[in-house]
C-alpha cells in the first residue's frame, strides 16, 4: 500500500523531534501541535509536522515590537520590570507585608 501522507505514531514523532512522548501528548491536548485522534489514538501527518516546524523558523517569525516611552535608556516594559523587581525584593526579603503590622496578625485584628 502506497501512502502519500503517512500517519506517524507518538514514538516516531518523539524520535524525529527529540522530545519525550509525554511532551507530545501534552502539546496535542493543548492544541499546540497538529494531530489526529483516531479512536483515542494520536496520529500525526508528516507533511503537517514539517509545516508546523517551518512556522518556527526565524524568517517566519513576526517579533513583537513594544511601543512606549523611553525612560533613562529603557523602554516602557523594561521600566515596569525594574519597578516590579524592586517591589518584590523589598526589605522584608521578598515577603510582602500586605500592609499589616506584626500586632495585627493574620486577620488585621
């Protein structure tokens, strides 16, 4: 029997992509990789997997360009990240105080 688009198993695609079978099961369940489900069995078409792989090539990528104000040589997103880090790594060793004092306890009483 001659097949133009052979169906591949999890094991075959796992070896081809050099990823664990569990990763393929997860990608399939999340809709991240093209697949077919035949009576509960996951199968792949080689040409669809090849197209999927090609979609990750840098030539096909459209990098996200962030627009925003420049602040001290940083763009807006960099400024937000710097501020978030400063807040996370406060004097309480990274533990937020939630605006409570020690005497107030958990429920603010």
